[in-house]
């Protein structure tokens, strides 16, 4: 992964403003007047919508934060003057995002209706979000890099999960030791196959606090194949690491050994050995 990130290079901060103005990340504040339940009839919501339209006609960039603090019914953003900061596309409901994109930075929408109510949205200017943008953009780039990294590891592998995988994996979760040497294949790929014994090693490797074994035993059979797919992705990554000659970092290995020894000695002390 480190090699993959290095090959992608560091994003050029000189492009950040254009990226923001093109909508790669969005920044907005809003004023929300919440809808009433439909059981109360349409008259109440018609009145609320007219009130929102009046706010939209009179609010300006200079007064937006003050009006939001006084009028918005969104408790999560009220104290910030309706501000949501910077966020990736797809974070908000489609109508809200379309409203943001309908105006230029610094612009204010008319009334935008969503299932939550009636919004007046102000799209933040670059100067208002530039400090937040860099951190969020780098985080988003890292997510994208991770996604493409895992996708590339899986590409062309043709992973196939066997029909009996859910039954076998649940049995493994119930009694890991009984399956450690089992050669039953539960998933295949062009590069590596996953046996019940190997899956037993993975299941045993999860920390106890993760509660993986009870989660597997209680999960619907339809969910288990996705867990198998995730383990297969790990196997493919290990295969790639081996092919590249990548060895575990000596410092991390020493830390792992020290942690293991501490766990052993603590267990021995607990049972009086």
C-alpha cells in the first residue's frame, strides 16, 4: 500500500481551489424548517413552506449565520450558524446536494424540499473552507487510493465462493480447533484458494473483543460469503506482498512479539503458574 500511495504522488495544493469550485468536495450551510407529520394534513406544511420562502427572499450572506442560529430547526448545525463544513459528494440526500450545486460558491438557494423539511442553503466560498478543504481532500484521496489498491489486488483473480461456504464457516466459528488442518476448499481464485484450515487461522487471529465468532454464528447465511470475500482479498494481498519480496517490518515484529509475551506471562500469572 505504501508503494501504491508513493506511485500516486502527492496532490498539488495549487489545484485545490479549482477542485472545490468544480464540486469535488462541497461546503454549505443551511436553514431548516422541519416538516410536520403527514397525518396532520397538508395545510401545516404549506404554511411552513411559505415561511421558508419568506426567509429565502430576505436572507443574505451577511445575515445567513445569524438567521440560521435564530430560525433553523437542525440542532446539529444550529450553534454553527447552519454550517456543515466540507464533505464529499453523496453525503447528503440528493435534493440537498442538487441545491448546493445549483448555485455558485457564496450563492443562496431558494427553498429546497427534502424529506426532512424546507431548506435554504448557502454554498460556502473558497476562502471560508480552504483550511478545512486540504485535510478533507487528502483524506478523500487516501480513501480513493485504498479503494483502487484493493480493487487492483482483486482484479482478474476471479474469486468464486463455494455454495457450502456459509455452513463451513459457521462450523469453523463454533469450533476453530477442529478445522485447523481441514483442506476443504471454500473459495477459489486464479492465484490462491482458501481452505477451511486457512479460514480457521483467520478466525482465530481476530482479537476476542471483535466478537467475530459469535457474529459469524448469528449472521444470516446470505451475509457469510461477503466475509469470505474479504478474507480472500487479504489472501490475495499477502500473495502480492510475497511476490514483491516485502517482509514484515522488524520494529513491528518486535512489538508483536513483546505484546504476545506480555499476554502469555499475564495469563500464566492469572492461573498461578
